[in-house]
């Protein structure tokens, strides 16, 4: 898809692009925010057992664990 420089377009071309975009947007199915939030919450809770951000990484599988400490005498 070619890049369009909007500054080079005429006002008529800009208006036509806006009308076409609005035609696309009006066809989109709209959902209530409350419904979407519930579905996202259910999805997150369904995968909480496998989620390393919630559960953490086991020490034996953590590639970034410290190999040893620094001792200053």
C-alpha cells in the first residue's frame, strides 16, 4: 500500500477519505465496555495458573537467577 502524504491532497480528497473511513467504522460491531471488561477478567482468571507474571518463575527454571553472591572481605 503506497504512503499518502495528506498535506498534498486537496480538500475534496481529504473529505472523501474521511467519508470512506466513517463508512468502514459505522459497520463495526459495538460492544458495551462492561461486557468487554467481564470477558477480559474471565480470560485472565482462566489462565492465572500458567501466568508467570502472577505466579513467578521457579528458581530452577530461571535463567536470570544469581549464580553467586559478591563477598567483600
